C-alpha cells in the first residue's frame, strides 16, 4: 500500500468520493462540484490524500488548512475520510491517519479537528483524535 497526496484530477478518486457521500447520506458530487473541488485543490484550499493498493484507490481523506485560536497556530479540518468497505479492519485507516499526522507536523499544521457522528467518536479517538472541543455546528448560505 502507498499513501500519497493526490496530484492528479479529482475524477481519479470519483469512486471513493461517491462511496463516501453515499455512506454519509449525501448526494454524490455533480460535474460542477468536481470542477469547484479541482479549483480548490489547485489553490491549496484543500489537500487530498489517497491510499493505493496496486493500481486501485482504496482510501482517502482531506485537510483544509485554517488558523485557530485553540493554540494560535495553523490547524486543519480533517474530512472526507473513507476506506473502501472490503479494505476495512486491515489497519489502513490507522496508517492513513498516521501519515496525515506526520504530514501536518512537517508542514506547520499544529492541530487537526474532525466533526463526526456520535457513532464514530470512539473510532476517531482510537485513531488519535483525543481532545474534545465541545459540539460542532455549521451554517450554510445554501440551505
């Protein structure tokens, strides 16, 4: 297995994106969404990481860098975390998250936060997200 930063087009991981969106009950990305995402990647607004086994993409996640008053340093939002079902429970999630933690340490991202469903809290704790920061709520002009 190889873990790397996604350098190509988002369409290369469309199957992973569709699986992730479907699993969390959201609509899959449209062509317009894909184009917007590719633009965000080019502008370094979001960084995608993928795990590959042979020539198949089997896992992904993303980080969006931000500045946080939590520690008055750069932090990141950890999202889009997905492992193809047939590859789960093989240590891939742990390897991917460890890769991300190392990447962040080397790239001056001092903390990561993740929003998750109640049923996923223990998984994220197991993966190394240990500091509770209360509840995460969101606002959107699109709803």
